[in-house]
C-alpha cells in the first residue's frame, strides 16, 4: 500500500514538473507588411535546471522563421559548447521572420524538446500567435489614387537661355567625340567582339566560375551568396524578359508564382533569397552544406526553366510532325 501511494505521488510530481514547462512566442510586432522582416522570440519557462532544444528554422507557407545565432561569449569566458550538450540552448531563442501572404496569418505552435534536472525528457508546444499582414500601399484610400494632372504652365524663355543650351550641347558633343577617339585608340584591333551567348549557357559558365573561385572552400559565404543570387536573377531576367534584378525578394516571388514558366521555381528562389538576405544583410554565418544545396538548386532551376521554354516553343516548319 505504501509503495502504491509513493508511486502515485511520484507520478503526480512528474506531471506537475512537465506541465510547468511553458512556451511563449513574442513577435516584435503583430501588424506587418508582406515580405517584411521582423523579430520573433521563443521563450521557455520551466523548473530550475531544465535545458531546452529549440528548432533552428521553421518554414510553413506563408511564414518563415530563421534562427539568429547567439552572440559569442566574452574574451576569457568558456565557450558554451564546453559546458553544455550540443544544440542545447538557454531558455530563449531569437528568430527573424517573414510572411509571404496577406490578411490574417497565424504563427503555428512551435515544439521545443526539454530535459529536466532529474533526466526526464519531453516536448512542449507554444500557443498559436495571430498576425495581421497588409500591403505596402498607403492605408488612406485617398493617398492610393494618382495625383491630379494639371495643365502645362507657360514659362518665359529668353535669348540668354537658348544661348546657354546651345553652348552646353556643344560642350557635351565635343566631350563625347573626345572620349570616343580615346577609346578607339586604346582598343586592340586583335580582340574580336564576343558572340551572343544563350541565357542558360551564360548561367552555366557563371556557376562553373563561381565553383572554381573556391569561395566555399574558404568559407566566404557573403560574396558566394551575392554572386549566386545575381546569377539566378540575371538568368531569369534574360530568359523571362522581365526586370527581375530590380525587384525585391517578395516582388520576385510574387512575379514567378504568376508566370507560367517560373511558377515551379518560385519556392526555391524564395528559399535562396531568404538565406542570401540572412548572410548579406544580417551577416550570418552560412553553412557550407546549405550553400552547396542552394548552388544545386540554382543549377536545377536553370534546367527546369529551359525545359519549360523549349516545351512551349512551336515546332519549326522543317520539323516532321
């Protein structure tokens, strides 16, 4: 009888300890715009001595979370890896979040694995958090309208103005002629102009040059991702005939989702842009394996788009039916 009572008391205590582990998601803001980057913190509250394993990244359309690396310890302080188990973090983890949808979007429950001081393990889940996602257009409907177009206003132009314009045009023409003569003298007649290169061939050569540069082997993630993103956008701009390089990441993804050829590569491009922005702007430390995966994704992207373009081309008159 005493043994049964002790067992029941122990079970109740264990349940109380596990129920005491609570998670709370704290977004920096709940009113955001599509494609905007904002901070999110996932906090764990539990018994003393508990350790937590937070998810590194989370992606579930239309929301993405990318973990922010913890700051290095001060000089002379033991590194956390020497005192705690791998991937076991303190009681909070920061993320950068982006939403690619409109209206009411929910951050779904996030799971965190925990281990109590007595060795017992389990998982805790956070409550969903609602976000309101709007467009980049002004909220006031009056500001969304085009400004009134007024008629031209007459301006009196005197003789001095036309003399100044003629002098400026003459100087510009003389400068252009001098630059042309100088460039012509400096140019070597032995160098022939390079022939036109097809978009997919140009992208293939650029990717080979990027691999041969050895940036990945040296851990130079920032220049690698800048070059890789530029190759992908330049290829899509040439192949699809759209100003992709001038678009933001959100605009590019929205454009590809509506394009019959680019719809299948919208998700890989969104993944690459998110990783590149994390490395370029947040100066994060990308992993070599992850960078190699993005390199392979761009190579596959070129092959996929080329296959769709060729399939959409009408057969040539000389080709047999």
